[in-house]
C-alpha cells in the first residue's frame, strides 16, 4: 500500500501527500462523498444486525470499500449503466436506489433487484465475473445506438481469475467498447488471499494482453479514485475504448454473514488494514482542510441515523412476495409439469403466510 507508483493523494493520517485538485475546496464533492460513505457504513452495521436477528438473509458487507463504491457512483452519469456484483450497495444508493430496496433484496425478495430507481442498471450479479460480459453487451448496445453513455462493471479481485473476465477484456479491447472495469482489490477471494489468486504483481496489468489500459490506485483515497475514474470515464465516452482500474483496499469484514474470516485472516494484518480505512481518512482530510468540525459530525450522524431508521422501517413494512412469484417470474410460459405445483401454492398461500408469520422475517 506504500508503492510510490500507486495513485494516491491522501496519507492514512488524512494529510495531503501532494497538491490537491482545486475542486477539493471549491465544491462540496468531498463532503457529499463523506456523507454517502458514512451512510453506507451505518447501513452495513444495521444489515448485519438484522441478519443476526433473523430479519435479513445472508448479507455481504461492504466494510472497507466504501470509497470505491461512492466514487464510482458520484462519477457516473445518471443514464450510464452499472453492472454490479453483490458488494456494491453503496454505489447503488448513490445512484438512487433506496436502502429499503437493498434490504429487500438481501431479505430474499427479488423485487429489490427491479426497483424503478435502478433505471437501466443491472441487478446484483452473484455468479463471479459474469457481470463483466453483461457490461460489454450493454456497452456494445450503447455504441451501436450512438449513445454517449458508458457501462461500468464492478468486480472483486477473485473475479479477475475467472475466464469471463478474460473474455470481457478481450472483446472490449477488440471492439473498443465504452466500458470501464473497476476492481475492488480487497485482498481476499472468500478465504483465498490475493497472493494465491494470481501471480500478477498488479491486477491492472491483466488488461495489457487485450490492449486495455489500466491503472492501480489507492482504493481508500477518494481523491485518487475520482481522478482515475474521471480519466477512465472520459476516455470511454470519447470513443477511446475500455479502461481497467484496480482499486487497492482491504476487506475489513467476513466475506458474508455466512463466513468467519477469523479462521483465515491474520489478526495483525486486519489490525494494520484498519489504519488505512477510507472513512476515517476522509474525515481527517476534511478536518485538515477546515471543511468539517465536530458539530457537523454529530449533526450528520444524527441525520443519517434517522434516515436509516426510516429506510429499515420501510423495509420491514414490505409484505412478503407471494409464493407464486417463483413460478410467474421464472418462465415466459409456464411448463405444463409445473402448473399443478403453482396451483397448489396459490391455494395454500394462506397456510404459507401463517407459517412465515410465526417466524422472524
């Protein structure tokens, strides 16, 4: 994390390492980013609490990657197309998806993947790396229609070891598609550490064979992220083709709530990683620039807590989807052999509802 070739503007203690762009003090962009990162962290804590009390399904924490998600969300245009994986809730919220819909998805209701606020964004991708090809398809459509938007695929470092990723890079490079790949290089592919995933010194170098330019940035540094993303997005919009951005971070949580990272993650390594985390780093920078103070901090956290409580209440008030949805939204035309099952489910919906009502959500 101390390689001088990594794009970085903010030291872990929040002090600038070099002259900052003028927009840092001439706009509210940094404060907006900080507010979004803090809300993402609060939602993360609440989602884990809901899961532990049976009110949410298995959940993938974003702890430690808030800056990456928020920077991507703020740098994208509204009608660009996001192809996320399952750890991008902060980016989705920045792009307008209510937290209640994110909780709805993790609560097991796929309607959370089809909220109107998503516009043209793709739903969460669970299969590793397949969203990179989806983004290429969307990028091809944008170029074919001569539209100015771009597609953005987000992925973890483990996804770069999959064939889908190599294929996506290849087709993006050959066709010069307006697509940007953003790697959250959080050093873990579930329990497999980064050095066992790939012998490449930089995952951003994986674009070389496909003639896709790449850059490695400090994923805990919101300023470096914005500068790199602006460069990548501008190139893609101007017809210069794809871009690969590797954002170095560290997963500060279990892989999901079904995991126990303490079994494989060295405690001293995790402790060290906390010294570089993005939220505290940005807060220290804002204090250093005299853009923030303790009173603003307390007011913000109170406001965000109120917003969070409202979103959680909205989620808990959502009626569970009817059991027949598993049939109605799986096939365009329901096969004959499943009709009797659907009929049975519809007739017995009341019994199913009663059984659900006896258990925590």
